[in-house]
């Protein structure tokens, strides 16, 4: 899974506004970020993506993942932990997550 994630990082790292993982310790150290906001990361061997809540719900219902809870016991409605056996394309989903991050960034600007 790590190699697959590194391929994803390589694909997206050159996109304007996307920051590759910064390394080090702590939560999100291996995450892809858009203007500082995490949109994709590898956690416990699973791709975790920030997507609209309705999309997360649809993917969970289709059997492609679970709500991500960051080991805090409270599922995050806009975060999907993709099932490692899912046949869904990682780059496509990560691009969808990046687009969601872009839209969120536009809403926060004055």
C-alpha cells in the first residue's frame, strides 16, 4: 500500500497548491495537502480522503469503505477510509478530494 500511496503522491505533488507529505512525527505527517489542508493520507494501510459527506455516505453504502474516525471513536462525516480491497481508482478519488479541498478554500476566502 505504501508504494501505491507514493505513486499517488508523485502524481499529485506537482499540482499547483498541493504540498507533498512533510514527514516528521504526528498526525498527518504523511498527508497530501492543498493550501495547508489535508485531503488525502495513508492511515493504517488505508487511503483516507476528505470528500463531501454525501459522497462519503454513497461510497460506504456501496461497500467501498468506512467512515474515518482517527481512533477517536467519532466517525468524521467528510472523511472516507477506503477499503483496501476496493477496485476504485486511487488517483481519481484523490483528485475528487483535491477538487473538494479547492472548493472549500474558495468558500473561506473573503
